C-alpha cells in the first residue's frame, strides 16, 4: 500500500506543480471544477443519499453555493471559520455528538459550506502577489505533516490521538508530522523572509493543527457511514475527499492568516 501511495504521489505532485505554475488560469479553474464535481459525488456516500434526484440536487446546490460564496466571500469565510470551531467540538465528542449533527441534512449542509470555502480560498490565494508559490508552500507544508505523521506513527505510534475517530493516528505521529512541517516552514521563512518569525511559524503550526482536524472530520463522516474511503479514483489514496480532507480545513485558515495578519510577504 505504501509503495502504491508513493508511486501515485511521485506522478501527481509534478503534475500539480506544473499546473499551478505554468498552466493558464482557465486550465486550473477547469481542474478545480472537475475536482468539485467528483467531490460532490463522493459526498453522496457521506450524507448518505441513494435517491437520484437528491444526488443531482446536491451537485446543483454545491455549484450554486460556489457562486454565492464568490459573491459574499468575506461573510462566507467568517461563518465558515466559526463552523470549523463547532466541527472541532463534534470531533472531540464523537460519537456522542452524532445525536446533534449526524443527520443527512446537516451533513449535506456542512459539505455545502466547507467545500465552496475551500475552493474560493484557493482562488483568492492564487491571485495574491506570490500566490502561486504560496499555494505550493502550503501544499508542501500539509504533505510534510501528513508524511511525517505517517512515518513516525508507523515507527513509534503507541499513544492514540482520538481512537474513536481514527484508530491509526497517534500522538507520536502528530509529533513527527509537526517536526517535518516545521522544516518546510523554516525553508519557507528563508525564501519569503517575512518580518516576523513568530507570526510566520505561528500561522504554519495553526494551519497544520487545523489540517489534522480536517482529516478527522472526514474520518468521522466515513466512520458514521462505515466507509474505509470516500472513493477509489486515486490508486493507493482512495477518493478526492480522502486526499483533500486536510486541505479543505487548512486552506481557509492559511488564507485568513495571510490576509489579516501582516507578514510582509
């Protein structure tokens, strides 16, 4: 499994980087919309819904929410970040918290809020000064946290993080993920030379923490529906949501940090 994941990553990472830096904006936009479409079909299993009209309605609603998020992004961002605080509480109190949020309508609403927020935050960063390189920095930050956690957890993981949500995650893995993410943050600090090291590393670490809860959020949705993966479109990695779970949470927080906390980048 690890070798399959590694091979897939070695193929996909150069494609992602080349697309961000060299593809026309409309190509990247088209790929993002395709990813949203696939993510919408994977949400069907997490809600879950088997009715064809409900599935089509959800896809239509998701694209309508994308447009609405674009028009009122500052407000959507504020409420979206507040929503992530409630999701944090739901994760920490799972499975008892299912009594309050574990209904198809509520799960569908959560997806309709957080996915457009993720997409529009990505677009906002892309068009910032140095936006393309900042996106790549964020990707490597999250990938480093993911890889570090996986390797450290496999080697030393004994103390479980939240076993009722994700039995495979350990505190030792989290420490490994933070260590590798700090290395990426340090490389980013040398490259961008922001005026405040404290703020730069603070945003990096908060982003990594939030990315972990993004992963756990999709995990509780899968556990609720007795799913191992949201799909099988990416060999060794599962579905689109399995790969984007950390970024869906981290990207809006990272954009908030870049926008509202002066870095001098």
